[in-house]
C-alpha cells in the first residue's frame, strides 16, 4: 500500500514520471537535414534504377515547426536497361520528428488500413521500435501497378519509403516482391542510421 501511495504521489508531484499513450516519445539523436534526397538517398534501389532529372525530379524540402519537423524527397525513376515507354516508377521518402505527440497509434492505424485494403503486410525486425513492409500488385491483362513501402517508427521518429510503378504486361518484367522488400528495407535501415549521425 505504501509503495502504491508513493507512486501515486510521484505521478502527481512530478509530471512526466510516467507517460501515457499520447505523450511525446524520445527523438534521441535524430535530426533534420536540408537535403533529404542526399541524407535518405535510396542507394540500394538506385542499383536498379537511375533518377530521371527534370524540373520536378528530384525534389526535396525540409519543414521546421515547434510540434513537427519533417523532410521529404521524391524521385522519378527509370530502370537501368529498361524501356521508358513501357514502365513508369517513382520513389517517395518522408521522415517526421514528432515533438508533441506519440506517433505509435497513427502508425498502427495506417498498418491496419493497408491490411483492410488487401495489401500484404510483413513485419520487419531490427529497425527502430517497429517496422513493416507493405506490398500490392494490381495486375490486369495489360498492366502491372505495383506499390511497395517500408514504414519505420523509432521513438518519436517516423520514416517511410514508398515505391510505385506501372509496367506494361509482356514488355518488361517488374521487380519481385522479395526484391522490393530487400531493397526498401536496406535503404530504410541506412537512412535511419544516417539521420542519427
């Protein structure tokens, strides 16, 4: 009983001794960079693709806010040795530093939304507090529309890398789910590490 009373007193007198589900989580040494296309460069993916340079690719921006810092990068891609007339691909990366809320419930909700819409979900271990791979291949007689993503949360940091592509059936072979899983997981791991340096 005394221990319980002492704990109750600590919670009352010393705010922050315990956290609830909405309390902000530690950001550790995670920090922003001004060019997320450099910090978050998807080097593993770019072994298979080159970046299409245009007025909109690559594109990046960094936003700073008392409650939320964020970095974004997007790139249009062309498969090395591929046919640009029969395939279109892009990669989008985003990292958020949540300073006012705990992002864990939102990440869980996103995961369940993907699952309910028929996406394949594979949990990933060894990156952050939680991570998972998302995949869907909408194939028709003429096209393959592929979506793949890795989402990561580590404390108050969230990161995701999204690959989307459209391929013409019979003219080119899209990357397999396993290939995309390996490439995106490697790039996610490397980016999360780079954000802590």
